[in-house]
C-alpha cells in the first residue's frame, strides 16, 4: 500500500483522529492516551500500531516512559494532495455560480 493510502486508512477511524488531535498538544504515554476513551489498553495499542504504520505517530523511550508523538510529514502529503484538487473544486463552483446567475 502506498503512503497516501496508509495515511487515509489511518485517518478513516474517528478514534485514531482523536488520538492524533491529542498528540498534537504534546507527547503522552499510551496510558494517558487511553484515559478519555472507553477502551482497553490493547485496543488503544492497536490503533497506535495503525498510526505508526502510516508514519503518523512515533514512540520514544525515556527510561520506563515510552512517550508517543505525532509525526506531521504524512499529513503534509495529504494536505498537498488535497490542495491539488482545490483548484478543480474552485473552478467547478465558479462554473456553477456562472450557470446559476444566467
């Protein structure tokens, strides 16, 4: 699977998007990530593995602490991909507006 597909797959789940939103605020442990969800740690770990495979999250190691952090590069690729379609949508809406004002 290509990188963009991995990223979209990871972003397709609302729990994983919520995890990324939390990580955007700073590094936290898996336990801290699990707190706001009604999920067991193994389930949160599975979500993290999907995010890690997509390159959206990494885990460090500081003694006994394994902080998770967001990795922005794959999100930049999504943004670039979407930006390329923005011109298409802008033109489509301009044509629709022109059609409706005739």
